[in-house]
C-alpha cells in the first residue's frame, strides 16, 4: 500500500507514452491541415491566378511538402522530441536557429486558431439555417471563444480523447467532400449544372499552363493549404513506435492531401467554371457556400458541414504543435520553466496548452475589433512563418546527417538533396511572398502600414518580437545557449540504411 501511495503522490513525469497509434496520428495530421476549409479558402484565388490549371498548382505545391516531410521523418528517427523543428534545428545548427524555429511554430498556432474557430462557428450556423446568428458579430465572437475553450479542454483532457474526436471529424469531412465532388462531376457530365461547366481534362495537371508569374502566386497559396500535416510528428512522444510512426504519418498525410485536393479541385473547376470562380475569388472560404447551393440545392448543408467540421478539427489540432513546442522549449530552459508543467492526471502539457489558447483568443478579439480584413491579413502573414520553419527543418536534416550523405544514393537523395531542394523552394517562395506583401494593394485591408502591406508588417513584427524575447531570455537565463550542435550517430544511420 505504501508503494501505491508513493506512486500516486509522485506520478511518472513526461507525456503519456503509447497513448495513440499510427492511424490516430495520421488523422490528426490530416485534420490539422483542415482540408475542406483550406480548399474553400484557396480554390477561388488559385483559379483567379491560373484558371483551369488549379489542380496542377496543387500538384506542384505538393513537391516541397513531400521533401520536407522526408526531413521530418528522418529527423524524428534520431530525436523523438515533441518540439520537432525546435529540437532538431537546435541539435543540427545551434540554439539561436532552434529558438527561432520554435518561435515560428508557436506563433503560427496563435495567429490561426481564432480564425479557424470563427469559420467553424459560422459554417455550422449556416448549415443549421441560423443565418441571422452568423451575421451577428457579437454572437459569432462569443461562440468562437467558447469553441476555442472547449477544444483546448479536450487537448488537456488527453491525447486519446482528442484522437477519438478527430477520427469522427475527419470521417464526416471526407464523406461530405466526396459527396460534393461526385454530385458536381455527375452534373457536369449530365449537363444539368446551373453554371458554365467545363469537362475536366488531364491538361489541367500542368502547373506551368498559366505561366511562371501566376504559378508563383498559386504556390504561395498551395503552401498554406498543405500546412499542418506535421502535427502528427509533434505527438511523437505519445505515439506507439515513436521512432517511425509519427514520421510516416506526416509523409502519408501529404500524399492523402494531394489526392483529396486534386480530386476536389477538378470537381470544383469543372462544375463552376473558371469565370465564376474568378469573379467570386474575393469571397474566400464562402465560395463553397455559393457552390454548395448551386450544385446541391437543399442538400447544401452537406458541404457547409464539411467546412465547419474541417475548421473545428483544425482548431483543436493546431493547438497541439504550438503547445508541444512550448513544452519542449521550456524543458530545455529556452523559455520559462513554468511552460513545461505536465498535468499529473492527464499527462498532457496543460499550462502551455492553456497559454496558447489564451493568447490566440486575445489575438483574435483584438484583431477582429480592427476589422475582418485585418484578421485575414494576419493569416496571410502565416506564409512567412510557415516557409521559414519548414525550410529551416529541411536544412537541419542535411546538416545533421552531413557526414553520412555519401554512404548511399538513398541517404544522398532522401536525407540530403531532397530536403535541401524543398528548403530552397520554400526560401524562394518566402522571398516572393515578401515582395508580394510589400504592396498594400495585395492585402485584404488595402491600406498601408508604415508604407507596406499589413501582412508584411505583422510577419516582420512577430519575427522581431521573437528576436527581442530570445535576446532577453539569453541574458536572463543562458543555460539553453550552452548547447552545441552535433551530428547523426553512425549506429542509427546504419540501422536506418538496413531498414
């Protein structure tokens, strides 16, 4: 009895191991990208840029994602740390680069959680015919905050509970999307559509069909719609077979997303036609609401529900990488130790999770008071942070394994060249996005902040705040900065080669 009491008084430290399996991790990775919402938000603008070649742009956007997913897989094999990019970049390139990578991941969650919850609430209200509630700003904001709190509570209660909710949501989302795609394509070939339908063609898969400049803009949007799959890897300490399963879940997430995005893009472009999508590109995520009513009549709630469940699922899963990264940073003294607290009852990072939610709610409410366009501008700034930490991870993979890249073609291509190409593509997109965001006319607000567009100001502002906090914490507590880069263990590399 004394032994049992001692165990209860001092529960095991750390996150709960083997809490979920490969399929659960895969589902969480998929839901984190919010497929239905991402498609709804991006399909109109992408078609406005490249016309019928939208499926090709989504195919091209997949390439850097797959290459970076390869880097996540091989880095996770050597370091099963829930901080992922933060931990890996620190090991490969040192504490300064690692800290900035961790900051970027955490802030992407803060920027997007409020918007995702808002979309989930809005589309749920529309699906249930409560249009007047959806038009009421106060009602929407109150329900959005409540939803964030509920999703945060689920994340704290346990990874198993989160996984069960995610399994239901991804099933509902995929079924709804497939029903919409099938109905839309049927009406195209039956010539019963109410819009200027166009029969699909394999030539739509050519990403260069609309020209280089248009492709660049489309790829920037493509990075956004694929972002989030790495949430599966942030759960590495809680997944069975943690050395390989999370990385595989990340890779398979990108492949499944490719099939989903290209299939639905074909259906949407074919049914609506490029002219309708271009004319309504400014509607952002509400383009699916328009198409649902056109294609499915009284069954439009199916598509509305798909977008709602998509955003709802992503609200929860987006909290995971931000909170786990904060936990990892705190454990290594990169931020205050308070953020490393783990719930004795649920074995989850409760303090960092609630902090992420609190900051996300504050950001959402403050920016929303400025304008809805300001909120969309903050989402545009996401592409800067996403491209930065994805590219950093790709470089870290090649640097960490640098002494082993010439041991085999497998190592050279999948661990070195591939991640570096992915990083280079994302770095190029980062530079292009900075140029695009510098023009205020390209922002949702259409106004100038300090002579440039609001998204660029927000992105640079968040980066500068991160640099300042990093320097301050370095002066206050320099422990983390005593870490030195290392290289891959030969035994691990050779084992990987055999497998």
